[in-house]
C-alpha cells in the first residue's frame, strides 16, 4: 500500500504565447547536451565528438 494517494499526471504545460526564436533552439539543445555530457549520462559521446560537432555547426 502506498503512503500517498496518486496524483494525476501533468500533461499540459503553459509556455506563454510567444514562440522561441529559431536561432535559440540550437543554443538550448547544445546546453542540454553539454550538461548531460558533463554529468556522464552520454557515455557514447566523447569530448572529441562534441568538438567535432561544434566545428561542423560553426562551418555551416
């Protein structure tokens, strides 16, 4: 038996009425990937991989 009653899952989120600028999406994803890498949750990605991907992004 659980000590607390179940809570309904939150499936709707309010992010406001303004969309993110397309140029900010890459920055957000890079930040998420870097944070995950720093925490060791991406074991198949090396520091060299991140550097290569960033260089590829920068070159277009």
